[in-house]
C-alpha cells in the first residue's frame, strides 16, 4: 500500500494502516482525513483564479481506520467569495467536517513576507516508538530545531512518503493539510508518554498554494493551568511562508 486511502468509487475510500495515529492505532491521525476533505473541496465546482483561504476542520469523534465517505458542496456561492463545506462520515455517522472560504486571488504586490524557513537537515528523524503509529512511517520528518524527545517549540521539515489517494500525485494543499495537524505533536510541552494533548479542531489560513514536496512546520504550544492548550504553527515551503495553523487542545493525563 502506497497511499493513505484506496478509492472505492462514489466518494468512498478505504483507509490504510498508514493513517493510524499516535493516540490509538484504531483511529486515524487527523492529517490524512483533513487532506482527503481538502481534496474534495478542491474538486467542488472549481474556478480558476480562486484560492482556498481559510479551512476549519471540526473533529467530531475519532476517525476509524476503516471505510469513509466524503462529500463537499458550495454553501454560499459568489463571484469573488464563496463558502464551501465538506463532511467525512464513517459507518453512516459524521466524524469530521470542514468549512472553507474560497476567495479571488489577490492582484497585488507582495507585502508582509518573512525571512523563509531554516535549512532542511540532511538526515530524517525516526518516529517515536508508538505501537501501530502508521502515520509516523508514512511522513518523513527532519527536525531543524527541537525533537520528539524534547519539550517545547520545534521546527520540522516534512515530506509525504505515500500518496493521499492511491494513484494520484498530491496537490500542494493536500501535502500541507496532511501535516498541519502535527503542530501539537512536534511541539508538545508535556511528555508524550504521560500526557494527552488532543485537538478537536484545526484551522488553517492560507496565503498561497505550496510548491514542491517539502512542507516546513514551525510550531509552538501554550498551556494554561485551569484552561486549554493552543498549538500555533507557521507552515512554509522552500520559498517561504504559505499558511498559519492553529489547534485548540484538550490536555489531560494519560
């Protein structure tokens, strides 16, 4: 198997073991289903010259490593601004939804850029030894700062080792969404073997479509006693920043 999903026709897909996440091997990491929903939005009444500018994913319940159905529609049509929504179901029940604003691409000079991401290390970083963590082997990681075994902010280059859908080259958006949900994992402020910091949502604000196969994730997590956690990320390709991501976190002992 060389993909997160095998297409079954009519919007149905079979999840492969590559989708298995770090918290429970029976549940998918949220990155692959986010990428699958992003694919559905890209194919929903596409229009030249428009960009998916903001995507908010609601993770209603754990996504099983099983067959899923995906659908998308235009909720609010418009010539310059559109609101799209998509839904991923398993066993007839919705497990993840997305709402996304699609806007007309800006005809304006570049402003407010950054200095670009750090250099990509030459060697890959092995995933943590978590039982059944298929996603960890499906995505190559190269830490430029931090590591799996250090708490605190981290900067990591990522590259998909498998396709999102079998037989298809992933788009830049799909590559980004497949790893955007990893911000809380790479920048954890608490030991992974003692604490859970699970996100019920993911929001990504896009500046442009990523180019190339590498996505850099520069992430940091903040946790407030008596409150919630927040993981924030800057996502870049080799030319510079392409998006910002954020995840609200449920933080609790294992």
